[in-house]
């Protein structure tokens, strides 16, 4: 699985002008299941993100995890993270998991984040979504599992 994790002071996702998920401080996670991914990759990524020390401590250093900071996660599916840009000008997405498996793993990942003790909001798989965020830092981290 691939994820782009952004530390945010707030974030929301809307479909057809209606907000369907929003959080205050925490992380926005754009997530993509790749071909061959399974629950083991989702488990590993959820645990890593929940415990990753990217939040400021009292001295202003990044020493606190999402769990330590009491932050939430907005999890949004984003198959375009599978983009292959090695040839031509049109990205290819053939390395993304098939839609049915991608949706299953997206939902499983969001559940695993909640199992880690994180408050989770989500987007809608396969929908045309508008994501709004205030990137805090900015802190943006690319991850794969």
C-alpha cells in the first residue's frame, strides 16, 4: 500500500458539495492499495502511521505520535498514488489494485487505524471528492508497506 500522510490542523472531504468527513488536528492520509497488497500491508501501515512521531512536544520537536497528540485521521482513497510516470505524458495506473480489492483494503485500513486507537473519518471510495486541508508545518511524508 502507498500513503501520503500530511500533518494537518484541520481537514475535510466533500462529495457533491456535502462534507462527508472532517477532522481537527491530526493527519490526512491519502491511501492506495497496489496489486498484490493484502491485509498485512494495511496492518503494517496503520500501526506505523499511528505511532509515527511527527507531532511537536513541549520543546517544539517532533517527538509525539498521533496517539500521543490525541489527533484524528481523515482517510481518503486515492488510486492516483499508483501512477506510473516513466513513459510518455499520460500516467498509467495499472499497478493499482482492482477496484473491488482496493475498496476492501481501503475500508480495512480505516478500520485498522481505528483499532490503533485513532479517531477516524473517511471519504467515499470511487467518488469525485473535494479535499480541503490546512497542512501543519508543513509536514508531508510518503510511505509504502
